[in-house]
C-alpha cells in the first residue's frame, strides 16, 4: 500500500510515517515509480508505535522493544531487551515524578507564604 493509504488507515500523517521510517521503526520499499510501498502489517506496526509512544517511550526505546511487540495494543514478549528497557524507563519516570513533586511543593509553598 502507498503511504497515503497507510496514513488513512492509521490516522497518522504522512510526515509522521516518514519520520517513523527514518527512525527505523517502519519499513517500506520503493516501487518502480519510486513511491514508498508498505506491506499490510505496517498498519499494525504503526498502531504499536503509537501505543508505545502513548506509554511514554521514546522512538529510540521503541526501536529496541518493537521486535518483541505482538498485536495492535501491543502485547510485549518479555524478552531480555524489553525487560531491561522497561525497567530503565520506569526508573527514569520515577525520577521525573519525584522532581515534579519537589517542584510542586516549592510552588505550593509560595502560596502559603502569601496567606
């Protein structure tokens, strides 16, 4: 299928699909007319990418875990690469949450000074 059809079927812009391809997340081939052509499974791959992005993963991490993804949700096989990456991402997320809580406390403290 051409990139326009993939865009229509997934709701993802052609520009973003080209970005996914550039990041190595999506594979296309060039037809004789030099148009990008995608296999049918590209629809599932794009939906997996979108779900993993929504979970907070970067495209660099998605590139590592995507080979272990199954289905559109996706379901991840807990291969060693996935376990390592997810644990690292969770630790980084926890650090960001802690930082946000401290910053929130500081900001809330300014309001109590005014009262």
